[in-house]
C-alpha cells in the first residue's frame, strides 16, 4: 500500500505492508507525517554524505553469457 506524505506537486510516496491493520496504518501515517522532514527524499537531501557513498552502483560482469 502506498502512503502519500507530500503534496500534489511533490507527492513523497512510501510503501508499507498492505496487511497492516487499519488502526496501525493510521498511527504509522501520523508518525511518518510528523517526522517526514527526517527522510532523505533525494540525493540532495543527503547533506554531508558524498553521492558516491549514497548511490547504489552494481558493476556487471559482461564476460558471462546470459542464460535464455
């Protein structure tokens, strides 16, 4: 299930387990809304952390043929 924490122009969507009880879902949404400024939504939000450390880069071994 997706929860929108932002605005129409900047939705800031997160995914949570859809099997969570509705009461817990409401409590979680309230908690996330209260502390949404603590999340890094973009790489620019990661102040003090070099982008090279924050980005996920996987080098692929192209010498191995792909199985079909």
